[in-house]
C-alpha cells in the first residue's frame, strides 16, 4: 500500500476523533513547550506524537497546525517540526497564557501579566470614564455591586464570572481597540488565579471597594478617580500574589 493510501486510510478512520482528544493533546504539548520541558530547538514528529499519545496522524497533524499558528513551532522540509524561540511566540494568545500559567514557570507569567495589566487597565478605566455608553456605565455599577455581594458570600465561582465581565467590560468600553483585544487574555489570568487556589475564600474588602470605586467613577465620568481606583485593584493583586 502506498504512503498516500496509508495516510488516506488513517484520515478516513479518524472521523470519530473527538474534539476533547485534540484539546487534550494540544494542551499537553503546549504546556510542555511553555514550561521549556520541550526546549527551543527540540524536534517533534507526527509519528512520535502518535506513539506518545495514542492518536491518529490526523490529530497529530491538526495539533501541530494550531501550535504553528501560534508561532510555538515551525516546520521545514527535511528538518521536521521544531520548537521556536520564546521571543517569537504569540504571547497574547489566550491558550498560551493558560498553558504558561499551568506550567512550572507560572510565577514568571503572573509577574509579566500583572505588569501588563498595571500598564493597561488603569488607562482603560480612564478611557471608559470618557467614552462608555450610558448602558455600559450602568452595567459596570451593577457588576460592582454584584462583586460585593458575591465576594462577601464567598461564592468564588460566581465571583470569578462577574469579575471577568467587569474587567472585560472596561476593556470593551474604553474606546481603544488594542486594549479591547486583551479581554480574553485577562479572562484567562483571572480564571487561572481562582483555579490554582490563589484567591482568598473571601476577597478583601479593599478590593471590593476599589471595584465599586472604579464603577462609580466611570459612571460619573471621573477619569482621575477611575484610573486611580484601578491602580488600587492591581496593586492589591500584586501584593496578594507576592509580586514585586
């Protein structure tokens, strides 16, 4: 049987491969690269992935396509699939953010992401105070009150969902399309912090108050207070995470 025929048969037999299988393998390889267990320059093969994870060639190939689209690997004829240098990675991709936060190098990633948030989100809060619609201002105030209620009740899962909505709404309503593009990345950071048990059972009163202060300042168009209150939120995050 020819090589082409073998591959066609493999692809045909793979019709039942589940999305969960693809995601499982993608996440495993992605975390290995993000943690440097697969160091830059490491070579991968479709055959090696098939053997290691018990998957078809189609799933192995699709996994590599996703990683290549994120600049984590590149493929060359007669060379194979090679892990890229970190400087070439698409570091804003939410998947890569999640993998780096799940890896042994999570402390470095938390530090980098918190610095990015400190640089962006206070300015975004000021932008929202200038440009948010009346509906967005009202929604932000409602979310601030919801965060207070859920935080005091210790309902961390519902608190996380509301917190993600709060921060994403600020990024969407600030009028800066480049800031808005970070909303999925911020959601991954907030989600990871909760999943890894890095959130207190009940959020600190200072953090709850700062969210309400941001919302109130945006609602009344006070750019100075909105920016300052958002700095307060992120300073609390940095302190709670032990970042310097």
